[in-house]
């Protein structure tokens, strides 16, 4: 009988219902995500993106985005079986998003390289094209 409950627990992890609140204490996060508090504290030291606020008494106060990040880290480590380093790299890449890939200096450098390549291809085409009579 206990085997059926374990299978259901795995499915429930992906459908976590998070109550709409401004802040969650570490015990609430532990209950919602099924990640022990000591693991949450360890992840804070490993993942720079996970930085819950602390109240004057030093208690951690997680926001909704912190909970979403905890669930994402849990998926990367436990379901996708990434290492800590692999999960860090994936999170950094995801946080940058596709819109920030070719901005700024990279964009202007890429533009210049493409112009030079176009000019070289035109020169090559002109050399290979027989003269018109």
C-alpha cells in the first residue's frame, strides 16, 4: 500500500500549490517543496540567485520567486540529475534569457564581422563571375 503513496508524492512535487503570500518562512518552504531546511540553507550558499531576505531576528523570509527557484533547483538536481555546477550553469543561462545574448559590444562586433564577411563574399563572387561580353 505504501508504494502507491510514494508514486503519488512524486507527481505532487510537480504540481505544488503555493498559497498567495508576500513572504514564507523556511518551515513553510520546507513543507511546500519537500526540501529539508538544512538543504535549503546549503543551496543558499551554492546558488547566488537564491537569496531570501532575513528579518531583524535573522529568520529567512522567502518570496514567491524564491520558492519558484527552489522548485527549479530541485528539478534540475533530482529529476534531471545535474550536478551542482551543471545546475548553476543552467540557472545562469536561463536567467540571462535569449534577449540579452547579442546586446552591446557583442552586437556591434558581430555586425562588423558580418559586414566584412559580406564584402569578402562579394569580392569572391566578382572574381568568379565571368566578364560580360
